């Protein structure tokens, strides 16, 4: 009695309903998430939606090949994202590919032409003294610091909420402002005047006495522009400071700690990004300051930074602040209360880890020893992209139709299993592509469509391997239910090996290539993984259930499993039984 239990077929023990229910739940969950997120269509790439794709190659300075590393490349990506998206270009993508490439995808839209001109150029980082600042919400009056009043030990007003710059090796600043704040016009005139060291250089600007009228007119014009400046407007903000030299006063915009747009009048640049030797975010647990940003300057930068902080420390708020300006945006505006002469500085304030790292990356980019050269630039119109998408879909439909015709002609009833499996695979692929767009920035481009078309053949190949194993078992004289279970282990190994090779090829292609080819590799790898899921959780359980149906179990001629048409041999067990009794009688 024990022998029949041990020989019980796997189909009697397996529970295919659970696998089918699991994959059905997965499809429902993915579809529900797709509609709940509002992303019911896959995100289209540049070649299908229209726009420009630029591939940039990083080139290090001579003798500094180690500058091409992950940190520098990620910093460059963050700066380029600020550039293109700061211009009002919606959904622009900037990402690294490989070791030394950056791909920028700019959708067709407003300011895309300007974005193409700016991307890839070296960022400009400056330290400029603040002359005036206020929250920007439209038109406003120019705030002038009061010419009278006594200074305090701590800057008053908005400056008290701003980050403070101190010597990195000192516990806290001890110096206090010693003179009164300057009016805006006086500040512009003073800052527009070249320093004594600059006047010794050939071609230096004339003294204020020689051009006092011109400086006053420029200052008045800058004040008028400042009064009208609205930093909350994207178009206006993107043009602030255009064409202004480092040696000239300028206007700028930036966000304060409350997330409000702040507008500034800034003096000429006293220190630039190349003077920063190193910047990093540090968790200061000894003084309880929390996350801070430390800066180390070059020898020349240390002297210039000491000079500017010494001047700023003599002023009242906001003219004791310096603005760190990157690509025309103020990324920080700390105040100082003493000259910082140690060749380093520490910016402290309400930083968390992320904001401190962001600021340190921006400061490091000022001295980033990288330039970028355009390797390729492709511009596609929306009409051409639509034609390409339509052609790709037609090609996919033709390929799918040919596969279905072949399955119907050769496998007949079994083609029902294959077609349902293809539909399940298509549903999973579509929902995942729609969800991966907002999740990881996946965009369906033309090579990705080609990858999906190739996946039809890979998926169909898995069905064919399994079906042929089942038919081989029937040819050896077994009935359908044990044939389905006996064929599965051998078919499973073949399918896994085939899909592994396909996935490995897709992974290698994804790693070593750049540009649009990665879309093909990503889609091919994704659909290969889905093929394994569909075969294990849908195709095999469904065939197990159908094997219990009379139409397939009896070997109907339209089932694709007719023993006669397959040339089945008599069961092997019938040839073994007569020999055993003969040997027993002789014994």
C-alpha cells in the first residue's frame, strides 16, 4: 500500500491554483498602482516624444586623470540638472553612463535651446559680498540699512537666522561689527572701486574720481532693476546676471531657510571657485553645531578670503554677508563677524546631512578639474518620433501575429496556453514600464521598443521548449498528466539556462554602452526576467490544470497532443511485466 503513495504523480501534489492566483494578484496590484499614480502610459524618450539628446564626455586636466571619479561625475550631474531644469525645461534628464559619460535628454519645450547652449560648460562659482537683500514676491522697494544706530554683538534681523562662516579651528567668532551699515548706493560705489592691489595691474579701472558719475549711474540703474526683480518667476530668474563679469556688481536670486525666494544686490566677486581647494560636509559633535560645511582654500585663495571677510566683518547686516553664487544662483549667504585668516572656514547653520552635502558638492564643483566635450547631439521632432513609434508598433504587431499563426498551425490547442502567457507577459511589461517612468526615470525609446519586440521571440521560445518536452514524453508512451510533470524538470533547466544567457547579454550591454542602446538592453533584461516569472507562475500551472481536462487528456486531434500524430510508442511498462513471471517459474 505504501508503493502507490510514493509513486503518486507530482500533479496530484502540486497546487497550480495558488500560482495562478499569485500572478493574478500581482497584475491587479500593478494595474491599480498605475492608475493610482496617474501614470497610465509609459514615459516616452526623446526619440519618440521629440527633443534633444546630448552625450558629454568628461576630459580631465593634464596629469589629473584621477579626477574622473564617481563623486566628481555625480557633482557634475547635479549642477547640470540645476541648469536645465532651472531654465523651465520640464522633465529634463541628466544621468551618468559608464565611467566618463553624461547623457542629457532635453524634451522639446520652452528654453530648450538655451539649455542646449549651457549644458556641458564649466560652472562658475563666486564669493560675492552682499549689498542688499530681501524676500522676493514681486515688485518691492530697495531696503537701505539705516545710516545711524549702534552696532550689536550679533547681526540683527534676518541675518541672525542665516548660516555663519567662522574659522574652522576656532570655537566661535569673537569680533563684533565696528562701523555702521552702508546705504545701498554707497555700497555699490565702494564695491565697484578696484582695490589697491588691482590698481597696480596693467589695464586697471580708473579711480572713482575719474568715473564717479558713471559709477553712480550704474548703481542707480542696478537699483532700479533690483526693485522690479521678481525671483519667483522662472523666466526672469534664468536671465538674472546674464553677461555680467565677475568684476562687476550684479543681481542674483536664491532660496532662504524658509524656502522663499530671496533677491540680492551683490558686489564684485572677490573669490572664485578655483580658490577652493577642498569642501566637505562634517558632523560636528564636539561643539554641538550639528552638520557643518568646511572649506579649505589654496594659498592665493586664503589671502583673498581673509581680505574679503576682514572687510565684511566691519559692516552690519546684511552687508556682513557674502553670497556663494553658482551659475547665477545664491546657494548660501553666511555672515561673518571676524576676518578668517587661517586658510579655511566652516559654515554652520540649520543644516541636515543632505543639505550640508549638497552645499559641499557645489563648493567642490567650483574647483572641479573636469571639462566636458560633446560626443554626440541628436535632435528629433515630435512628428518624426511619432512616426518611429508607429513603425515600431506595427513591426511588433506583425511579429506577434506571425508567432500566433505558427503556434496555431503547429500546436493547435496548446497555442491557447501560449497566447494567454504572451498576454500576461505583455500586461506585466506594460504596467512595469508605466510605473518605472516616475520611479527611476525610465523612458521608452525606440531601441527599448525593439527590445520588447525581441522579447516576444524569447518568451515564445520558452513555451516551445516546454511543449516539446511534453510531446517527447507522450511519444514514449506516457499519458498527458504524468508527461506534463516529467517534462517540467528538463524543460525548466533549459529555460533557465537560455534566459540566463539572454539576461547576461542584456546586463553586459547595459553596462558597456551609452546613450539609447541602454534602453534596448534594459527592456531586454526586464522582459527576460518576466519570462521566467510567467513560465513558472502561469504557463506551467495552467498546463497542469488543462491536462486534467478530457479534451487534452484524451489526446484530441486538435489538442496538439494526439499520440497517433506524434508517433507514440507502446508504454514501456507493458514490455517488462511478462518477463518477470517466467523467471520466477524457472526458479
